C-alpha cells in the first residue's frame, strides 16, 4: 500500500506569468510514451507481477522503491503544467463574454474543455496516455533492460523539452528530473550488471551530455541527488536495494548512497479559482455555508 505526504518533491518557483505553449510541450513529459505516467505504470505493474520476490528481493525492492518515487514525479510534472497555465484566461468573467476564446487558437482545446487549464493524462499532441505503453514481461533481465532504455528515453525527451522553453518553473522541474532520472538509469545499470556480468556503465551518459551542462540540473547534482536512492519506506522495507546500488557512479565516480525514508520535499501549490471554468464552482456564500456545516460536525 502507499502512504501519501502533502508535499512536492521540490519547491517549484511560483511563476510571475503563465506560458500555455510551454504547458503543452511539458505534457509530453507526463503523458508521452516516455513520460512519467509510463515510467510509473511500467514499474508499478512489474512490482505487482514480480515472481520469486523472496529469492530475488533486492531486484523487487529496486523496482518497488523507484515506483514510489515515480508517483512523486507524476505529481511534480502535473503541478508544473498547472502553474504554467497561470493567467492564460481573460478576466473579468461574464458567461456571455467569450472568456475562453483563447482555446480556438490553441493546438487542441482539451485543457479548456476536459479540465480547467490543468494537467491531463495526455501527450503534447493531445493523445491520451495508454496502457499499451506498459511492459511487464515477467522475465527479470528483459524487464530491467526495458527500464534502463525507458529511463534513457525519458532523459532524452526532458533534455529536448528543456531546450524548448526558458520558463523558470518548467526548467526547475526538468533540471530536478534530469538528475533523478539519471540516478534511476544508474540503478538499473547496476541491477543488470549484477545479474548478467555485462558492463553497461561505459555507455553512460546517453545522450552523451552531463546533467551539469543544464543550469537548473547542476545545483541538484551539486547537492548529491544524482548519487542517492531512497527506499521510500519508514519501517525497514525495500532495503535490499543496498546490495545493488553500491560502488561508484559510472560518470562522476561519486559514491552511491541509499537513504532510508523520503526526501524532505517542498511546498504544495494552491491553485486559485477560475470562475470562467466554474472551478471550483463555489462562491463566498458557499464557502460560508460549508464552513458552518463543518464546524457543526466538530
């Protein structure tokens, strides 16, 4: 089962302005083939379907612990998209005005119709994320190889989206995920090597560009976040990763570290109301009535 904490993995910069075009390309990092919904659900179903968990505990622990982190990645990208949609609609609001006329100039209107200018499980072109992106063969080496490739593909897409926008909120998120995704690449590299004896470290990084070349990734690398794997648990589970995530980083030669628990985390954004979307659909009188009702329940 999962325990939820009301924090993001990092503090996202509160934007001074929105950028709906940036929001759209960032959607690829959420609902694209190599987006966070794909990494999450690949590892989630592999962990559900894992055979011989007791005999192969370190590998089960690895996939399971990274699964937990991927939930946080989905959350972080989603909130980035939400913040990028800041102030994209016209105010003041009247139902007879075309308050959402900006939707007709958008590549597709899903964020104006299916949501209230917030994240959706879609890619940058509006295609819905699909379970066809999940690979769970049951063969441990094959699944780990797939995960290694998936993380490298995800890293490539993040680097390209980074070059598409200079919005500080988007770049902060991408910088962090470049570092954490790179850590997962190394984790799967170490797992495959321990199972097969085949050296993969000489291949890294792919693409052959250091995270430190990216301004917003460098600070997270300098904090050592590229060398740390968390077990995402506070009762002693999933510590088998210590037998896999060991030695040194193939690119930086830094010592690899397993930390118990979770990162400290950052502030969870609070989105303002958007009356033209009827979201959340409550006025001042409604808030007063709801507050009175809740107080009466105490």
